[in-house]
């Protein structure tokens, strides 16, 4: 009986390129007030989004998706989608 080591299964990494990242970040139609997220995407509750965005500095790449303008926090919905997919450069660096 031969013992074999279990092989690590590498998940395929999705990564957005810098040009696409800039294009998504500079398209103002993607920036929405954080309070609107749970209305636009009912799979997330308002309290879930508030808690997640409040601690955005603790999650690699999430702060890239958010900007304070005056007293209001705006979230880029495209970048948030990339963050959820684990495709932002900060997430790739954290995984290595």
C-alpha cells in the first residue's frame, strides 16, 4: 500500500487587467450611493452591506471600490463585482 500526498487543487484565478480596471473606475454610471446597493441587489441586506463597507480596510481590494464624497459613501458596482469574484489585484497579491 503506497501513501500518496494529497495534491493541492489550484483554483483558476480571474484577474482584471489594469486598462479595464481604470475604465470601470472612471465610468461614473457605476458609482452609486452605498445606501442604494441593497435596493439594487436584494440578495444583500442593507445591514450586510453597511457592515462590509464599514470594515472595507480589512478586506483586500474592497477600499478600491469605495469613495467618500462629502458625507456620502459611493460604491462602484462593477469593481464590487470584481471584488466578489476575487479578481482585483490586491486580492491576487493577498492570495500568494
